[in-house]
C-alpha cells in the first residue's frame, strides 16, 4: 500500500472511521521546520530537568523510533536542544516530539531531524526534580498517555498517535479516505462541484422532509469522503 502521502488529517479521519480514539497532540504542536513529516514507534521520555533521560532513552531505542518527550507542556523552559537532537539523529531515530519547548532552533534546523514542539525559548531548565519511576515507560502529551505500543505521526497540521495493534486498519482507512478525496478534488477541477458530487440538493430536500437528517447520514448513502 502506498502511504507516503498520508497526512495526519487522513490518519485522524482513519481513526474516526475505524472507531479508534483520535489522540491528537494539542493544537500548538508544530514542526520546527515547515514541511517536516515524521512517523515511527513512540520512544517515551519524561523530563525532570536533566538531559540524561534522553540519553538513556536513545540507548535503548531502535532505528526509526520517535523520541516523545514529556515536559508537562511547560512554557517556562526549553527542555531539549541541538545536542540531544543530534544524538537522536546519530542513533537513527525518525524524529522528536516535545510536549514542551525546544531551543537551539538554527542548529536543529541544520541537523535536519524532524522535531515538533510547542515553540522555542532560550532558557534551559533551572530545576532538577525527582525522576518519576515511569520516566522511560510512558509519556503524556496533552491529555493522552502514550507508550512504545503506540505509533506517532506528524506533519504541518500537528501530531497524532495511533495504537500499534490498530495501525494497519487505521492506515488502510486513511488511504481510502485520501484516494476518495483526490477523486473528488479532481472532479471539482474538471468542473463538477462538490455539491453535485454529494447530491447536496437531494440532501436539502430530504432534510426539509426530515429535519433530523444530518449531512453525515446523507453522505454515508452516497459514499462521500467527508462522511465522518
């Protein structure tokens, strides 16, 4: 299956279609370099003020993993910089996702490894908290707890997590949605409005007779890509 052009939006829609919870990082999560994409297994690390947790996580990583850093969404310190990112790149990781801030932006851009975060701040941590026992077992990103059983995907729209055991199902659904949307977009460019493709006039007539009819219910009858 060709999934090289699947977006996080497709994957989120694939989750909805397959009944998998849509676990998106909060809306502020963005790539350091616009146009960056990443995909891989979650490699969790909970930051407590010291970089050693990242080094330990990388020590046990497999190539293609994505370091997911939990810094509790803090905006008063940058918890990861160029050296940790360079170490991750040298170990073959596919990227870094930070529930918090980064620094050394110019150097991170030069390294080229995909990095997603809530933004940048010059100041690093001035604290050293007790390390939680689950520091390498799981990470929290927004309202979601993720672990190595999960996959993570990122692009310009943000970051989404998918349970590994449902990944094939979700990605297949995402691919079907992508292909349907491409067909619909092509027809719009050929002069066939989306309203016509989805029978919007028929929907309006049906809704007039049945005010409880939703557009989603109508779309399911016509096979529209935007049915969820």
